[in-house]
C-alpha cells in the first residue's frame, strides 16, 4: 500500500513538472523548421540541423547529443526531418497535458 502511495506521488510529481515546462508554440516551431531547412526542399537533413547549432558542434558531448536528438526526431529513419516529425514531440506533450 505504501508503494502505491509513493507511486501516486511520483506520478503527481511528473504531471506537475510537465505542467510547469512551457510547450513551444507550434507556429514558432514551424518557423524554426523553415529556418533550419536551408535549401528549402521541405526537409531538414542532419547537416542542416548541425549547421544551425554551430556553438554546440564545437563540443563533442553536445555534438553527440545533437545527433541523438536528430535521430530520435527522425521517426522513419530516412535521415531527413519532415515538419510532421519535427512537430510530433510538441503535439505529444500537448496531448499528455491535462
Ligand atoms: Ca533541406
Ligand atoms: Ca524522417
């Protein structure tokens, strides 16, 4: 019973943290996506994604994190982020928010 209460507390904590984290505006993210898409082909390649994070690319840890983030967003693993893939995490957060 105590474990259940503690689990309930954890979930409450997670919901609270989620509620405090601002979700980026979808319109802002759409603009960002088009900024990242340098050659305007409608997709963001890893190169384009890295180009927009020049400061981050100087550190190996940040660089690895950047690549991991890109591959996480690239759901269909074709090496290109579509607007849908780019916005998916925000839409997911919005769905989870009470
Ligand atoms: Ca592109
Ligand atoms: Ca993709």
